[in-house]
C-alpha cells in the first residue's frame, strides 16, 4: 500500500515539475519575441 502511494506521489511530483518547466519555457519564448519586436521598433 505504501509503495503504491509513494509511486503516485512521485508521478504527481514529476508531472508538476514538467508543467512548471513548460510554463517557464513558454514565458521565456514570449519574452524573447517581445524583446525582438522592441529592438525592431527602436531600429526604425
């Protein structure tokens, strides 16, 4: 019973870390796009 609970907690922890990493990468990509647009508007 404890093994099953431990496995469930580890899987949940792994999924949570994966979701957080995806969110961080998405925010970083959007920030890069925004910085690029800002640089292009300053050049013009």
